[in-house]
C-alpha cells in the first residue's frame, strides 16, 4: 500500500503542470495556471500520501 | 532526531574543514550555514508532525508551519542574497542534513527503498536495449521492447496485408478478450452446478471468491465490502490472469502495454467517481471536491481545494495504471531478453539447442504477477473507501 507513495508524490505535480499548461494554452494566460496548478499538484501529492499513511496505520491498529 | 543532529554535525564538521582547506573560509561558513538551516528546518517539521500526531491542530501547528515556511525560507534569501554566501556550498550542507535524516529514518524506509529500487532496476532493464538501439540508429518502424514471440507474431511472420496490420494493432485487445472469455468460461463452469460437497473445479472457484471476500470485507467492512466485491474481485481475477498469460507460450500479457492498464485505470477512475456521486449525492460529492467548506476560511480556500482534489482523483488511477504497466512490461522484457540470450548461447554450433536461462525469472514473474494484481486491487479498494461517506480527514 505504501509502495505507491513515491509514484503519487512524483506524478501529482506532473499532472497538475500538464493541466495548467493546457489551460494556459487555451486561455493565453501563461504562466498563471501552470504555476497555480503545479503548486496544487504538490499539495495534492502530499495530501494523498497523508491519507494513505493514515489508512495504513489505521489498518495496522485494527489488526493488532 | 538526536541521531540526525549528531550525524549531520559530524559530517558537516568534516566537510566544513575539508572545504576550509580546499576552498577557504567563505565556503566552509556557507556549508555550515546550510547544515544549520537544514537542522532548523527538520526541527520545525518534527514539531509540526508531533502536533499532528498528538492532535493539537490549532495554534501550535499553525505556528510551526508558519515558522518553517516564512522564517526559514526568508533565512535562505537573507543568507544567499544579503550575505552573498555560496549557494553550492549551502546546498552541500543542506544535503548532508537531508542524508543524515534519511539515514536515521532508514529502518522504516528500507522496505520503501527496496521496492522503488526494484522498479527502477526493471525500468533500467527495459531502457537498456532501447538505449543501445537508439545509439545504433536503428532503422524506422515502431520499436517495441524485446518479448517472447506470441501467436500473432508467429502467424503474421513474413506476411503482409491489412489483416496483419489489424492483428498487430489490436494485439493486446484480442488477447485480453481471449483471456476474459477463458476465465469467464472457467469460472462459470466451476460454479455451474453448485454441489454441497464441492468438486475440484467448484472448490477452486469457491476458494478464490472466499479469499477475495475476506480481503475486501476486511478493509471495507462487511456491508460495504459485499457491495464492492464484484467490481474489485473482477479486477483482481482479470488482472492476475492477464499478467500470468505472459508465461503461457503463444500468449502475451496485455497488461504490459499502457493502452490496457490505462483503460483499467480509467475504469477505476470512473467507478470511484460514480460511487462518490451515488453514495454522497450530487451536493455531497461537490462538497467532497471542494474540501468540505464549513466556515469562511474553508470557502475562501475551496477553489484551491477543487484543484487539489481534482488532481488527486486523477493521479490515483494514473499511478495504478503506470505501476502495473511498468512492472509487467519489465517482467516480460526480462523474460524475453533471457530467452533470446539462452537461445543464442549455442548459436555458433549451429545445433538446435539452447539454455533455458529464463527459468529463474519465471518464478519472479509468478510472484510479480500476483503482487501487482493484488496491489492494483487493494489500492482501488482504498480509493473507493476514501470516497465513501464517513468522517473525512482534515
């Protein structure tokens, strides 16, 4: 379960940046959304990791 | 923490004195400043983490986070711009602290590192032939990683025409369909006549379903587990059989291509969103995506939370798809390379003999197929669990 942490942490900013880039290209507002969504991507990665760790520790506690 | 401080102080002192001898006092001061900054950073972080762990969410936590972000990052700017310290030496000092922290956290991180390095190794094994190919300037045509030839490549060997192109384009889909049909047939035959005393086929199917039932219900609870068992169980059985198909001569693993795993990831994505919509309702689902705003700060932050949640929802299935694809492709490529090596071992003798060099990797592939199917299923399960209505983490 915790195996997916590196992948999620790494992928989130990439996905965020990608969508930001697309939005910028559509709206011509470079680099506003790129930066905004990149930051949101980092935050999303950290949040997902936090939730995963919480779920894992919960399950560990329950199995004890 | 204590261990980290000692390790980084000793290493930083050594590196600082080395820097003093080689580059002068300026370099050494920058390096020590980097170490000190890293330690202060780590300290703030551990205090913040302790606040979270002890449930003190309010003022103390906010204080540590604000200190970390504003004071410490302000310090960088002041040191580097105001005092004009060497950025490279600063970075070296900071890296020392980081390495020390990682080293003292190593026992708990070891499993993680091992897994990650294994994946990197497999990826490297795949990239190596690619790199060699690229450096030789291979002539056109879509390049694929070396694989054991399957039925379709054997049939179409040396032939041309529209049907050959069709077969190659839909190769993965065709095999996936075949496997799905075979598995469906096997399971429905096993469960056709349900006897009180099960025969061999029925016992096998029952064992599998019971095991999946335990797995899903153990994580989601009995009531919710039963509701999502059909989807998750189907995912597991389908992925496992597709992974294992690569070991059967003439078949290939459709999961070794991103088209297939991407489609599976899309299924999980849609299923999870649909679950959210159905279980939370339209308003509840929107509320979940906006980060459950309950006060003014929550409403101000909600557009940002929408982005964060949206990205999170996309990344989770995408990471599933990428991991499955990477692992199975690496495994198949490994087998393909070693089969080719073993087949060429006695090529000089012009005798039809070879060495089954790939035998140990078959065991590896068996384990990997199972583990990856399990990981995909259990992570999908967790994504569904996170979508279900219950106390949300914030």
